[in-house]
């Protein structure tokens, strides 16, 4: 936990030393650090690329980390804050506990950035850059990342439990959760595409394999892929409950 505490400490220093003087109404801009830290994207990319050589899951984990922080108080790095006398960390919220990965990588990135551009780049911007670069490094889509965010001084575990979508939510519940963030159904479909890489526990979707909507049947859309998966399981005689599936990883 020492490295995670260091991340929160570095972010707090940045808040008080650099970001607070800027107007809260300032417009985000991909060129925000062009003069103050022009190589920030390269620094972030290098750290992530090196980590992913030994942990291929990390690219997906960093995308998920960014999503889980933005759905609470906005993209403000509040998920990085540890529990203190005045803060209850979002890391222990039900959707995050024992599943949120990449916090140590954010610490590595922050340390690397600080060594070149001290007291300049916010942790909130590092998380945003890490998500986009993780996508491109896994041969996924790229986008221009607006920069210039402030980091948060507070976390909200209650809001994390309320706002983050659950794997068992219905379509209407998912659409409502995204609408609350100002996102429409197209955004929901696009962002759900992030689940096409990385790992997922069988327990989160095993009900759809064997008993979709209590019909004792498979969902038609899963039939081809699922039959291939079950054939693999049969050949290797592996119990379903002990397997992890990897999609396009």
C-alpha cells in the first residue's frame, strides 16, 4: 500500500502547488501541456508499454480504471485517494474492491512524469492519457485526449456504489446509468466495447451460458462462441467454475 499512498500524496502536492490557481471554467485542450510538458504522452506510453510486456492484462485494466473513476465525480482522479480521517476511498466500493487494477502503474507513470516535468501534470490527466494509450497499444481506437483537468481533494464511495454499472444490470438500468452521466445509448454501446479485451470471471456471466433469463437456454447471440468455448473445455476436461475467459487478449 505504500506505493498507492505515494500516488495520492503526489496528486495532493500537485493540487496545492499547481492546479488550484487555474479557473474551474478553463476549457480542456489536447495541447494543454505543449509548452510545460511536451513529452508527457511519450512518457506515459513508455511506462505502459514496459508494464504490458509482463502483464498483458494491464492495458484493459487501465481502461477500466479510467471508466470507474469518471463515473463517480467526473474524471478527477478521486479513485486514487486512499482512506484518511476525512476520506473514505472509492477503491473499497463494491464494484472496485479486489478488482481495481493499475493503481501501482499510475504511481510509476506519475513518478516518471514528475522526474521530467515536476508539479505540472495532474493525476486526472495521467489517467485519461493512460486509458487512450492503453487502447492504442492494444491495437484499438485512438482519440485526442483533452487535457488540463484538476485532481479531486475528495472521494465518494457511496456515489461509486450508486453510479457504477453492475454486470447484472438490465438494459434499461444501464441506459439510465449512462444517461445520468450525460451519455446516450450509442455511448453505452461504444464504451461497452471495452469489454472485448482483458479478462472476466466466469461467475459474472455463467448464468447466460446455461440459463438466460431463466429459460434454461443460451442467448442466441452467444451460441456460436459459447459452443466453441464449451468444446475447448470438454477437450481439456476443465471445470467451468475454475476458468477465466480472455476475449481478444
